[in-house]
C-alpha cells in the first residue's frame, strides 16, 4: 500500500467552511483509507491507499460535500511526489529562510499555452517557478501580502491550486514517512 498526502483548500479559514479534524479523519476511514493522520486545522491528511490520486481526489471531494455540505477542492500526492517536490525547490537550500518559502500544489499540470502566458509576470522581489504540478514561491515579505496567491495561479493557469508554507510541506513529508 502507498502512503498519500491530501491537501484540502480553504477549510477552517476565518471561521468559514469549518471541519473538525476528528470528523474529517472519521470520514476518511469510512472511505476505506488506512492509518489516517491529520496535521493542523487547514486540511492536511496523511493516509495509506492503493487508489489512484485522481480517484482519491474525486472520492474525498464528494464525501466532503455529502457530509459537510460545501465543496472543498482536494489535491493528492504520493509520499514520493512530495519528496520530489521538496528536492526540486529552486529556492530551498541550507541557507534559505523557510518562512519565505511556499509551495502551491496544482491539481494538474498546466497546458503549454497557459504556462507560457504566466512566465512574463514579474512581482519582484517575490518570485515563482513552475515545475510540473508544483509552483515554488519565494516571498520577500509575508505570503498574505504577495500577489502570488492561489487565485492568481488558478486564474492564469486555469487549474485548481492550494498553497502550504514550507514548514508545513516539510512536516507533511516527515509525517508521511512514519
């Protein structure tokens, strides 16, 4: 069986679209996911399943809508995919301040046309680099002050997205190895 990480978008933000992690965990177990763990209230799951990522995304989205009454986009990565993302971050090295790093997970790889359209955008001193289904972000200031948001990438790339700070990305990787 394969260890997977599910990243939910937009739950428990400023008291909206509230889901208790215990309820989310229970729902996942009812779906047949094994060894389910949650990490912080923003919607991060680690579990074991042999199902394909896209199938899991659809199953989790439908189950959340059915149980909680609102739509929540879900992106699933394998433990190996997350590890590759960590290794491929062009802004992450031993001297990096991880408070300045974020990873936007894309639901799918953007098409060539949308990928090429976004490349000229320049929001210096903030920077981004797209690699497959990852957008690596360096923010000179605070992420919430940057223009490099989920909405920006979704609008420009025409794919679903959700972002985690680098500390959370590293913790999810660590938890997925346990």
